[in-house]
C-alpha cells in the first residue's frame, strides 16, 4: 500500500491520481444527472398546487420555496399503524388525481405502499416525528421544495402566484423519488426544462 | 513569528561567540527551505486559488441564462479535468505551490458542479449528502496528491458540513449524522499528519470544541460540564504522561493536543461556575480550578506557551471571581486565599528543589 502511494506521488503517478480524482468526480456527477434525467423521462406525471416565496441559497443561487398542499399530510390518512416511539422515519403517500387536475393525498403509510392503478406513490425525505395524535397534520418534504431561478428572476413568479395559480408538474419514479419537471403559471411552463 | 525569534536568538549566540556567523546563516537558510515556512509567493498562490474558486461557485449560483446548462456542466467538468491534469504535471515538475492552488480549485469546483446539478434538477433537502460527497472527494484528492492545501479545504468543508447539519435540524440531535463532525475531525487530523499541513490541525480541534459546546447546549446539566472538566483534564494529563507509544504520537502533534484538551477542561470549569453559584460546592470548584491551572503550568508550562498563558488567565480569572463573589464572607475568602497561597508556595518550593536536582544531574552526566 505504502509503495503504491509512493509510486502515485512521483512523475507519472501524479497523472494517475489526477485521472482517479477527476474521474471519480465525473462519475458522481454523471450518476446524479442520469438518475434525475431518468425520472424525468420515465416517471409518472403529477400536478401539484403551491404557494411560493423567494430566498437564496449560498451555492445554488436564488430559488422559489415551494410549499405544497401535499406537504401537510393528515394523520387520519395513515394506514398500517403509527409508530409509537419518537424517531426519524419515512412516509409513503398515495396520490390520486382530483377533478380539478391536481393530485392529492388519499392514503399514507410508514411502510411501503403497494401500487394501485391511477395512483402514484411518493416517498418523503426522512423526517423526525414525535408522538402523533389522530387530528394532527404531518409536515413532510419530498426533495422538490425549491425551484431555482436565474439571479433576480424570482419576483415575477412570486407576483404571478399572487394573481393566479402557480402549479408544479412533477415526475415520480417507481421507487417514489420525485423530480420537478416544470413550473407552470396559469397552466404555462415558465422555463424550458430539458432532460440534460 | 518563530523565524523572528530564531533570528534574534541566533544573532545573540553569534554575539556571545557560541556560534559561528556561517553556521547561523546556514541554520536560517535551512529553516527557510522547509516547505511549511512562510513564502509570499505560496500564500498569494493560495489566495488566488481561493478567489478563482469563489468566482466559479458564484457563476454557478447566479444561474446565468446566457449559457445553456448542459454547456455549464460540460464547462465545469472540463475545468475539473484540466486543473487535475495540470496539477499532476506541476507536481511531476516539483512546482508544489502552483499544484496546490490548482488542486484547491479542483476540489472547490466539485462543490460548484454538484450544486449546478442540484440547481438543474431543482433538488432540495440533499444539502447534507452534498457536503459528505464534497468532503469525501476533497479527502481522496488530499490523500492521492498528498496535498496540504486540499487538506485545508477538507478542514473547512468539515465545518461547513456541521453548519449545514445544525441549520437543517434546528440544532437538534437526530440520527447518526451528529457523529459525522467528530469523525470528520479525526479524518482531517489524519490528513494533516499525512500531508504535513500542520496549521490545518486547528480546524479539526476547533470543530471538535464547537461540537462539544453544541452538546452542552443540548443537555445543559452539571454532569456534562463536569465531564468536560474531568475528561479535558484527564486527556491533558495523558499528553504529559511519559508512555513511550503515546508520547511519540503526541510529540509529533506539537502543542495542540495539550492546549485543546486543557481548553476543554477550562470550558468545563467555566460552565460549572455558571451552574454552581454558592456554598461549599463553590469552594471545591474554586480550589479545583486553581489546582487545575497550577497542574497545567507544572506539566506543560515550560514547553507549551499556549497552555501556560491559558493557565495564567484561568488562574487570574478564578482569583478575581472568588474575590468578587466572596466565599461565605470576606474573611472566608481571605482564609481560602491564605490556604491556597500556602499550598502553592509549598508546591513552588518542591518544584524549585526538583529542578535544581535535575539540572545538577544533567550537568553531572555531561561532565
């Protein structure tokens, strides 16, 4: 091992190090891009209702916070039992299309839900929850709570929200990961969202 | 700092005729040739790298529409490959400063690239995973290139990762993620030892101390403060114990282990003072704090300036505190100081006798 390290830290070895480090970074980025693009191209499509505001991330820039109707899940919808102990857990929710075109929660569970026709199952990010009572609502996130926009372009979306409806169309993979496809103001996409 | 003192001492020795002018010049030249010593060019190179990396991160954050995002991803990937290969060539040629700068840009660009992907696909809630990935990449790069500059980047990323944890979890303890901060600190210390980036050591120790302080905010109890004081003093005494295996490990780590373990103990004593305000427990605590300061000076006072000054400061602050709160009555405080003064004087007398005997022995051996 140490002789291998010594070889790496001399002449041509440095080039090998460079290829390993840069290659590894490329691989990680490629994997993330591909996993996301595959949800976009193959996932099931759902439309969600939102209420945005406008802060900024240090590394990713301006974004619009997306707060969905489905971010608040009533405890009454939980099937398959509620864990008694306090802890970190994941919630699976079943979404069904309503008459107005938006999708809403019909069932939720702390265990994986079986697929059913005309419904889509969404998996939440791990969240910390205490004891739950029957009338409570659970705050959950799905990893689609931010829509990044070019610098200074968040305001018009915010204003559009005040005038009309802002909706988000989302693609969901078979394992329940969600991926934003587009942000719609009055039913029209504000930005093109290509696969790559 | 050290160079200035070295130069003064050398000229003093030359003046006294203990050392030839040539030897003094050679000693100073040897110090200047060490890679860790200050070089303006090297520092400016590192600053340039940090500025360039920040520029890249900000271009990503601006989400600039003029460049299609696939071009942005391609551009940043090309940059990653370019800087790493250029760094490899620089290292092969022995230009370590330039290579360090390029590797810093490479490690920082990865953060930019992964943020760019997050931005492209509107990902949220993955900030912690991103920090883990980023830290891992920096660690691998620091090991493979044996680069001190990248070890420093890893040190700062460990802080950023802990900051992201605290922000995302409202400073609560949830799951196993809180353990990542001490784990990262250990990894950074490992990197420091391997790459020789001595000063980056403090990043790891400060992260550990910040983590401990956070623990106290979670459980504001006397037991935790007591654990800091006792644990800190125990670790501090351990750094002075002449066990061969531990001693060589600690000596190679310089002044830091003794100083930071004593600092944890002092923080523990400070927290205890906040919890305990009067009665016999305050007397015990006051005596324990004074004794800890005296012990610190006795064990590390000669060789470790940082420990010495922290111990002086603790001793002085404790004296002032006890005098201001008065233990029981003014007369009570006075008798406490009288008693403490006598004990310290006794210790001083014994230490002076021991030191005399040691120096007599040492001279006897030399003769």
